[in-house]
C-alpha cells in the first residue's frame, strides 16, 4: 500500500559564510523524478524508477542513522562530485564554489 501523505527529504546548500544567518539563501538540489518544485511537470518513467529518487522516498520514513548513504551523498554534493551530480536534475551551484 502507499501512504496518503508523503514525507520528503530535501537537500539544500548555501553559499553564505554563516549558514545560520537569517538572510542566507538556501538552494535546493533537484532530483530527476523525486517530487520537488510544484511548478515542474511530474516525471513518468513507468514501470521503472530512478534508483536514487526511489531510495530518497524510503529514507524519509527513517532516520539518517538508518540510511548512512545520505551522509555520503551530502559529502559528494559538497565536493561537487561529477558522477554524483549526474544523478540529479539540477545543481544550483554549477559554475560556482560548492556550498
């Protein structure tokens, strides 16, 4: 069965030197098919799923301690790892310093 509500993990980064600064602008890493921007048309690739997007859905039901790969994913995004970024729809820090 599928739940009626869907909890989502959102990965964001900021270029602010002080991430706790209330004026810091946080930018979201968009996934190829994971729900995100409400203005974006839904992705339809049935019967298959993008593996990372699928894992993000299930990771939202648990803690990051139960999904240690999330910490590694965040580290790869901070390092601007090209292979990891290729799994995403957009990199808000493309052409800029990493968050």
